[in-house]
C-alpha cells in the first residue's frame, strides 16, 4: 500500500502532486483523462469516485490529481488520501505502456521521433515530473510534433505558452531547427 510521503502544490492551481513512499507504476506513466479511462485501474478508479476529480496522472512514486473549480483543496485532500493509501504498490517489474486508447499509433522506428523522445527524456520530462506532470508524443506530421500534456500540465496556464515554447526551443536546438510543437 503506497503511503503518502508529502503533498506538493503544483504551478497549476487545480492540480496537486502526492509524493509516495512506494511506487504505483514503474517505467511508464499512466494518464487518465476521465472516469471511463480509469475503469481498469483500481487506484485511478478510486480517485475518480471522489467528486470533482477531473484527471489522474501516475508516474513511479507520485500521483497527480487535477480537480475542477467546484471545490477547494482543503475540503478535497482528505477525500483523496484513502484511495491512495489503499492502492497496491508496484515493485520489481515495469508497468506496461499506456493503453492503446491513450497512445495513438506512432512509428516508434521513426528516427525523428526517437531523437525527440531522447531529448524530452533528458531535458524536459524530469522538470515536468517535478511539478506533477508529464507529456507524451502522440504524433508527427512532417516537421510538426504533436504532444499531449499529462497530470498537472494538462490544464496548467503556463503549459500552453511558456512551457510549450521552451519545449519547442529545445527540440529546435537539439533535433531540427524547423520543428513546430503542437499541444493536442
């Protein structure tokens, strides 16, 4: 059972990051944008059973919950703790990648996609994870790279402006000077 080590507020006022003492995923993040996506994951299902939860993002030893504006964190946090505490930990083996419905078909052998993922893993994903978020590369069309924000980044005001421009700038420098990054 994962125990909550601490609760961190994120740059997104509607997202909170629960730092855990035990992992709930290993290797691959899990993103649930709605209750239907969470049907087969007990922890996500338990969190969506709490009113006002809009999305759930899990990666290794943290869970980020995004809420709507209908409730404050003071009232919501005590309701979110029990499902997290009751969830089983995952130890020793890597979780599988996100389900197919969350990851559209993408040519994993595409050298541009491989370079983009390498740069993101080194330069971007650790910073996003520190704030309770992440992103996934979901498509490519010529010089356009399509990403989907996850966790706290999903509805964060800076995700559509500063963060997106920073990601694009780093990818232009490291991969291709003509890359355009689009959030979908």
